[in-house]
């Protein structure tokens, strides 16, 4: 009875390990040299096995960086009420968020204009890294008028949720008044956080949220990993 080619055995092993969560979406697979040593085969055999994974849609190669487990794009609606946790939970994924930076500083002219602040006003800055099922999905920077929300950074540290932090600050609801999308190339820092190559495509969203009186409460920028999210335009809700 003919034995299966060794490359098929390697493909089956790696497929099983991906299915079992040993390698999660966005993770880099071992190098050809490492896989060759592990399975006791030459690199040509490893390349054939990796090619089969790619043909099955399980991995993708990034020149100069290696082979990565393919992440299923997350549908992320851009409607009047953009809520990170709710959007991911609705898509059947587990959301998480890590705080990267908090500080109070003077607003620059662009920020002051977006938040309708006078010259010399302060803003509270919150930067975070968002995850979907453990894979980094987006970097975000949110700015809030410090005078109106003096304790918002404390609330953000406690909750890691903009919606909950604003609620604790006395604002029960807010809506998106504008969103601007621009394609960008990832900087070295962005690439490190998002686990993508420097220069890889990312999508930047710039938005302004307002209260019921149309006063700006948040000016935010989000940088999405290009292959991990599908931005959808939602009807007014």
C-alpha cells in the first residue's frame, strides 16, 4: 500500500495544530529551517507543505517576514454608534483591549478644532491596542476634553471601555457625527503592535463623537490591520 507523501503528513500536522489553537490567527509559523529540522526533511518538502496550507486558505506569506496564520476578517460596522466590544461579540469573537498610553496635554490646533476647544485647552489622551480572539486588530488614539471629563483617564484605566468611562463621567450616550477613512502603510511601531510587516497596508479611521446637543466629546483615530477587518457601513441606528 502506497504511503502518503511526507509533505502531506506535514500539512496535516500543521493543519491540526492550527485548528487546536497552537498557532492563532496572525501568528507566524516556524521558519523553513525550523520545520525542516523538526520533521527531518529538506526545505523543498517543507515548501510543498506550506503551499498546501496557503491553497487551503490557512496561511499567507509576507515577503521578508515569513508565513502567517490567516485571520478571518472581522466585520466592523461604522454606524452612528460604534461600540468595539458589542461589534466583536455580535460577530462571535472575544474582544480584549490593552492600554498603551494615558496622559493629559495641550491640544494641537487640529485637535482643538475637532473638539471645538479654545486655544490652550487640555485634552486627555487614551491609546489602546484592541484584540479579536487574541489577535491584534487595531490601534486607537482617543482624545477627550479634559475640562469636561476631568476623571475620564481614571475611568478608562479601571474599565478599558470608552463607553463605560463616558457613562461614569456623566454621559450616557453619544453618536458618531463623522468618519474619514484613509489607506496607509504601517510604521515600524504600528507593525510591531499589530504583528504585521512594516509598510503593510492598514486602514486609518478618523472620527468625531458628539453628545445629544451635538457637542464633540471624543476625537479618535484608529488604525486597523488591513487583512483582519472588513469595515461595513451601517444604517442609522
